[in-house]
């Protein structure tokens, strides 16, 4: 009894499956505003609206990263202790 292969080789795959997985282009997100036919007495006052990006929120870094100063202080203390220990060991070895 012959075994059947479960997976096709790359050359046997459909062309659609070999394409990169990227979304299709759908066009501009804002459709242009179509002005209705205005009467001869009133001018058309329609404007195309531009997409306005959302405003950035101000971030208070002092409140967001309050723990950084204390962490830096601890790292300086540990580094100082290590340097002093190395100096003491250097003089004891002589």
C-alpha cells in the first residue's frame, strides 16, 4: 500500500498561497466629499475634510518613572562597595 503525502511541495502550492501575507490596498480611508449640484443662486460651501490625527497626551515623566532615581541610587551604592572591595583586596594581595 502506497503512502500518500500529506503536504505539497512548494512548487505544487497554488500561486495565491505563495504570495506574502499583506493586506490588499483599499484606497484612501476618507472618501472624497461629493458636492451636490448647487442652484445658480447659492454658492457651494462644501469643503473636503482632512483627516486630523489625534492629539498627543502630555506625559508626566516624574510620576511615570519615579522608581528610576531610587534604582540608580542603589546601583551607585553597590558599585561603590564593589570598587572599595577590589581596592582592599588589591592592597592585601601585595
